C-alpha cells in the first residue's frame, strides 16, 4: 500500500508542476499583449483608421506611402499555383452584418501570389490583407483562379475574409513551395511564426508607422494544448485522490 501512496503523491506533484506550463505561458502572453497596446501611439496624419472610417469605405491607396520597402532586384521564381486545402469565403458587410459574396471551393487551383516573382509584396491581395476593427476579420482581394494568370490583381474588388482561412491557405502554400519551405527551414524559424508575420505584414507596418494597432497583432492567450494539459492534470489529480482514498480505506479496514 505504501507504493500506491508514494505513486499518488508523485502523480499529484507532477500534475501540479505540469499546470505551471500553461499558467506561465498564459501570463506571459497577457503581459505581451498589454505591452503592444500600451506602446502604440498614432502618428499626426489623422489617418482613416484613426478617424474610424468604415473599412469598406476606405481608400486603401492612401496607405501606399507607408509601404516603401526594399525589394531585392533579383526575384525568386516559384510556382504560384496551389490547390485550396479548404473552401474560402468572401463577404460584404451591410448594417454590421457579413453577407456571403463569393466562395472558392476546396480543391480549386488558385494563384497564391499573382505572378511567379516571390520577392514582390502584393498589398491587399490574398494573404497581405488589411486589418479591420474586428479581430479575426480581414479586408482583402480574393485569390485569382489559374485561368486568371496574367490579369492585374489591382483591379480586383475587396471583401471581408476570415484570418484563420488565410492562415490555412498560407500553410498549404509554404508546404507546397519547396523554395519557401527551405528558406524558412534554413532560418530556423517556426512555421507558425512565419505564418503569423506574413498574414500580418500590413498590421506590423501600420503599427510601426503609427497608423493602427490591429487587434490581430494580439496573440491568442489560450491554446488547444493548454486545454489538453489542464484536462490531463485534472484527470491525474482525480486518480491520485482515488488512490489516496483507497489507501485510507485499506488502513481503516486493517485496524478493525
């Protein structure tokens, strides 16, 4: 019985220690998110975001001067065609409600970048969407289909689209494009970090330029792994409690 008691104690202490992992990560993330909000300040341009202009009424071209970045003269040529791993939906907005405007079915071949020049940054197109005032919703031009190769993406209309859908599609693009996947691997960058930064490229640019503090820059506080760890911890604690109760019952029986 002593072995059972020792095992239950070890199980209890191990479980409590395991709970420290999600507790530390959650606390650290809360501090990180608060710092992002606290450290942001608007510039003096009184931009459309600062004036709370409705996203669908914004003139996105007025933001172009914030995107003066260095682009290497040598362009990496990659395959810009992938199959959609999920269906992706685009919405318009009326009276605060999202209305489905178009849908690209799962398995459709799309142009994840308009041309095969990987070094170019296509502001507004596909993954490089504009932030909205609502976390998880983006403002972007839809992915073009394969038969639209060569068309000018700048002529496409803008729609609202879910960030989580763009993240899934970008992950598929990375895994399907050897040059990109190898570049990430060589830099020892976690794939999740790469996806976060690419899908929030404009957000980061706006933040550093004092245009807007996007709600999508705040990282999720709670993850599925945290739920699994807490659930397992509770289960192990219940097992430990059961073993302790069984041990006490056995001791009481032996005294009778």
